DNA sequence: CCTCCACTGGAATGTGAGGCGT
DNA sequence: ACGCCTCACATTCCAGTGGAGG
């Protein structure tokens, strides 16, 4: 928790860090100052237009914000909220609240956290308990709070698609016309899924439709600028020239996710530190990238269903023990039967087994090539692991149900 | 150019879990 | 509590595939 720069003279914890000056700047939750937001000017102004009403005491519009992770959706939303608060005309007060629906994923939790965040007890005299009330009570508290304090309220619901249902959206969007509150309310709903709006209740849908805002992934130039803005996380002169451009290039390949870009940069710093290098260089970035790649891969494998793991285990076994690195489906299936028998699992049909391998190919864990052996055997698929077989094997064996296989 | 091999992949169908309206 | 629907996962069946080798 404490910043690296705190200088407690304990030899166990090195006095200073020779790579990082302020590592916090590279934390995922770090919010940069307004003038450091890169390449999102258009999105900022569009979002502001929608919320413009609030500043003048009218009703703001609802907005649905789409975009992949790490494209600045939350950042821009928070930023615009803050600007709206500051820009509020004389006599107009604006309340803003941000709810992460990944944390508060039920209706009650979301409403209670909204009420708690918007309520200033000193001013309203209302106290909002963290738990214990019924959902409707929390709504009532929320309406009271809003009436007591604000002319307009902007609510940001981040990752709404993780919400268990859309009743919060429903009730919030209708609060004004249903006369629950005297002021107005605007919702910024943020979602990673483009189709999210299709699953919504018709009423909610209509209040968000045609008010969507898309966030494009960052390109390499923008990523580079984002990283330059945080270069003071490192000590001066520690970053060599090509580190940031290279990290940006890697991250741009990975769908333009700014979060990943920063991760790679931080990782590169950590690698350099562990190597006791004086500067962060290109090869540290490459190593960090590989590390990230491996992490992603491990996540894929460890998250796979049991049967898929058994299939992969069969493939790793062949890759390690047999010659060659690509194997016919029938060979892998034979091995898979042995694995299942040993682990006392159900043996799936060949047909299903083929589909499982195909899924893994889609995820990028295995690679499948079609070959034809002619009159010697017709059409076959050759399955090959993309990552190192040992790595895959170790990851699978971490699974309790698979562990026994380690004893052959 | 035709055959032929052994697997591929589409389609139909079955099954259990979980959500939804009544 | 109830049937109804959808979804993910799995099985069975079988026509289709396409290059090596005659």
C-alpha cells in the first residue's frame, strides 16, 4: 500500500527503488488528470452534449457507452461528470455517482451504494445504512436524498452488462416521469457488450436507443502518448528510447487496450528491477510481453472445462512423449481415453471430442491443420499445441481433478 | 481420371439446468 | 408450485471430403 518512495531505514526493504520513482502512476485504477486524457476529445464532447441539460437545470439524456476494455470508457465518463459538476450554472447543483456493477451486481446493492454515495448526511440529515433495508426502502432513501440536494443527478453504471437484471436501469430511467423525484436524472450506462441493449426491457431500450456512444480501441500512437504521460512513474533516464514505442506496438496488436499497455510497461520495469539492470530496455519489454502472453494463456487453460482439460492433457502427453508435435485426432482420442480412464472421468464420443479440440483451436490453445493422406487414409486433422507442452501440462495439473495424473 | 480410404462435419435428437410467466 | 421455453452440452447417424496411388 505505502508508496515505494517512503524512506524507512530498514535494510531489508531497500531505501529507494532504482527503477520506479512513483509506481502508483502505473496502477490500473490510476486516473490521470484531465489534460492527460489522450485521443478521446470527440467522445468527451459527445458525452458532454448529452448531459448538457444537467448543467442548465434541465433533464440530461441517458447514454449507453460501448467499447472494449481499456478504451477509456470509465475514465471519460468520470471526467465528464466532474466537468459537469464544475460547469453547473448558478443556482444549479449537480450530483454525480459512479457505481461499478461488477461489485454491486444486484439491484439492492446498486441502489444502496448509489444512495450512500450521493447522500451528504450533514446536509440532508438522512442516514443510509449499508445493508438491512429492502430494495424499495433504498429507492425511497435515494429519491429523498436527490430531492434534498440536487437539481440534476448523473449516474454512471459501469459494466452494466454484469448486472443480474435491468430493473435498476428501468427504475432510474423512469424516476423522473413517474414523479418520484422533482429534479432530473441522467444515466451513463457502460457496457463491454455491443448487443447488451438488445436484451433490455423495451421501455429501457427506448430511453437509451439512438443515444449510444462507441469507443474505438486506441491505436499505437495514442497508446504511446498515454504511456509517455506516465513516464514519470520511472526515475529519470531509466527508460531507454525504444521501450514505450515497443510496448505501444505490442498493446496495439492486443486490441488497443490501454490497461494492457500500462501493464506491459510496469512489468518491463519489474523485470529490469529483478535483473538489477540500470535501465529498462527493449528486451525487458519483450520479456514482459511474453510473460503477459503466458498469463493470458494460463488463464485460458485453467478456465477451460474439465473435459477440455482432459483433451489438452492427452495432447500434452503426446507432445512430450511421442515424436513430432502434431497428432491425428484419433491418436489424441486414444490418449484421451487413457486419461479419462485413469482419472475416472466420463469418456466423450469422438464426435464431441473433435468439437472440443475445435473450441480450443478457436481460443488459440491448439492449432488444427487439415491433411489428406490419399488412398492411405483420406482426410485427417492434425492437432498441435501452440504453447510449450510443459507449461500447458503444469497448468492443467493445478486443477484438483486433474492432479492425480501427475503420478502417470 | 478414377478409386478409395478413414476421418470429417452437418443434422437430428436427447438431456438436464435454469429462467420466466402464471 | 407449475408447465413452458431456452440454452449448453452430448450422442448417433451418415453423406461428404479430396489427394495419393493405381
